[in-house]
C-alpha cells in the first residue's frame, strides 16, 4: 500500500466514514458461482438486483438478475435480452421500469457483427412485466467512440464515461443535460473531476449533489483504482474530488459505485484480496478449492458498506 499523508486521511473526507472492517461481501453465495462479477443496480427496496457476470479473462459478459423473497435470494437468471453480446453496467431508473446498460451489440437486430460500446435501454410496464427489446439511446450521447456507465438523475440528465480520442485525456466523466425534451451535446465535467489519467464509472446522486467515481493510479491513491467523491457547488461547479480513504478503498481495483440513499448503503465492485494467500500448512484438494473459490481472492466481486453523505 502506498504511503498516504495522515492529514489527508484524517481531514480531507467530507462524508461519514466507517471502519474498513464494515466493508462486507454482498451476495457471497450467489457471486461465487461466477469467475468475475461487477457492476450493480439494485432497486430501492433492495429485493431486485442486476449485475454483470464475466468469464475469467473478461472476454464474455452478460447481465444477470436475482430477486429476494421471504426465504432469501433466488437463483440468478440471465436477463431476457442478454447472453450473446458483451453487456455490462446496468442502471435502474427510480421507478424500476427502465434499465440502462452498455453493450457492443449491433444496431441491426438481425446482425451478429459487434460494434463500439453504446448506451442502450430496455423498459417494462410493471415490476413483474417482461423487458422490451433493447433500444439504442442514440445521438448526441452515443457516437463512434465508446460510451460507458450511464446514470440518469431526477432531472433526466445523463452522466456517463466517454473515451474521446480527440483529447489528450483518456476516459473522462461527461454529462448530457435534458432540456426541452431532448439531450444536449455532452460536455466534460471539467478539471476538478477529470485529468489526463483515467476517470470512469461515476455514480451521481438523483439530486446531483454529489458523485462518486473511480480514478486510476492517482498520487494520493492506495493502488490501482480508488473511489473518489465530489460535491456540487451552488454555482453548478464540482468541488475538487477527494479519495474516500481506506474505509472504502483497498490496494486493488475499487470501482463501479452505486448508492441507495434510502438505506444509506454504498455498493461497489472490488478486486481486493481479503483471504490469506500464503497457507500455513500443506493444503489438500478440498482446502485448495475452498481457497481458490473464496470471495476475497482477487476476483471481481460486489461489496457494500454504510454511507451517508454530508455537506462538504
């Protein structure tokens, strides 16, 4: 772990910080069925969840859902429109009737030739209803470049990650505002959020008062990708983003945040290693299998922790 200035750890965080031990696995028994799991969308009642399941090397990705009943979580199922193309990063609307996601699927439903990554959506008439066929959200949001990690706020503004090769920056966070019934040309959130490095996967609160996103290998980071937080000022600008500290971040990749403000829960994806990787004794086959399939073995998994944003 990199050395972090103690003043930064103690004084720079503007949210209710919790002890690192309070970060706990989410859906442990279900997720261990898959080599890698990332991204999470969960309804406000926390009884319907959507996530991405991926192969060991990440070349295959599908969207999966699971529901919670009085007896616990049911077995996960591949969503009706997923399972063939590379689908990731679900985001569920507040009424739970529209699901946004990212895919490299072709625009022509009769084709199997993949394209760049776009933002898509499906809808349903009721919680128990069937999902529609996927619809591409179109211009000006989708382009010939790759668009990732959609978030729709209460104002219908759409925040997402864009890899615009026309600029020196790599992945950056953009917003397309919803005005007069249409989306405006996307714009970057600016230098307090973006840099010449990688910034991606931003969760933005429904009222757009704060955002949490991943920054990669910043000097004040713990290693790999860390979650950072920023607050919106009265003039509409964003505060300088701050590392969320070791209450959340590890020395491995921490990314794909989602917050349920109703339960004050931060969900996120992490590749952290929590299991001891150097055995104290020789392991038999069953012990090896248990270690290899453990939750915190460095594979991509979902975690949760208490989170209640304060004012900056």
